[in-house]
């Protein structure tokens, strides 16, 4: 089902267990538009993307590849999704290194960076995209063990991999972090997730203060409700069926509608942009 069809139909009721499987989603997310024409914006670059097996991460990988970059993706356990992403990148004529493991392990993160540098010849773009969320209604019902896990995956792991990657980046390279509209608007059923995504905004701005003087740009993208495996893996069937309807556009967004923001931030088109957040959320007005 294409994006235009989603504008007119409800998402069918569905539910998965985490971390979610793109192959089981109905309809399948749109990863890249057929009419998206690459123009060599990232020619010769090497990009490392966490959570690159599906959803936004997959879309970023394929868009970057169409723009000329070689890709490395990190994923947790979703082997079929990761292999599909690899195939899609290779169909664009680029290399794709697939790295399986848990980014909550700092040694694993360091080894991933070294593998990318050794096998792909360097590193120019880091996309910190992997994340998780768990629904708990109100602070009284927050599961503190899950809160710690959420922060470890969504925030602490960014420190692990960014600290390992930064020495390999140089003038003109970039880091792009994935935050969320939830960091700006809040959700009573995603308190810990919203707090973690807010921390990513602070991380982005402080890292910018450190790295922008060296010519390394640091920015973030704050997606709204995007149709990815995280959604049926997080919410109940009723929530999934209504997902995205509350936006001004009245529908969920597609990964294909978010990924071009990452292309822009990674390219020379954004050469004077750092420490900023791009909001891709279906028309919700928020303060950046």
C-alpha cells in the first residue's frame, strides 16, 4: 500500500512484540519513493547508522546509498530485516556492512566503529537512531527497570558510539541524532521515553558546542508519528488503528518522508547548520 492509500484508510489492527519486524507490518512502510532521484550529495562518504535494519534507519540507509554513500548498519536481533536493508543498499550500487549486537555494550560499540573504518575505509556520518519505548500510563505505573533500559538504549548508547566515532570524523563530517516530537509535546503514557528523547536534544546541543569548532556538524531530527515496526511493537491494536490521525495532516508519516531530512543534514547543503533540530511531524507546531 502506498502513502497515498494510507491517507484514505485506517491502519489495520495489528500488534507485535518488541523490537518489531518490518516484514510483518501491514501495510509495509514506504522506504524510498520511486521518484526520489539521487544527485551524488554524499558521494564517497561512509555512514554508520544504528537501528538501521528497519523503519527510519532503513530509509536513511537507502537514501544515503542513493546519494552515493557506503553504509554500515547496527541492529539488535532482526536478521531478516537487516539482510533486506543490506540488499536494498546494494541495489543502489553501494556497499553495506551489517553489524549485529547490543549498543548497550560499550565494547561492542567501539568494535563496530573500528569495523566500519577498517572495512569501508573511514567514517564520515554517524546517525544515532536506535531506540525503544514502553507504554506505561502515568508516573505511578512507570516500570523503573524498563526506564533504565530505555535510557541505556536511547541515550547512554549514544555516548558509547559517539565517543568511539568522534576521533575518526573530520572537517565536513556530521553526526545526526534521532529525537522525537514527544520530547517537545510530552505524552503521559511515554514519560520515560519523552525524557530520554529530551536528553538527546541536550546531547545534540552540547556536542555541537564541542565539535562544531572542528568542522563536525551535530544536528537532530525529531520525527512525529512515523509508520515503523516500533509502533505495532509498542502499542495495542486500537492505538495502532488510530495512529497518526491526531496530526494536522490526519495520517502517519512514512520513513520515506523523514529520511530526506537526514540527507540534507549530512550533505553540504547544510554546511552552515549545526546544533539544530528538524521537525518532521505532520504539521505540529513545536518550539525547536
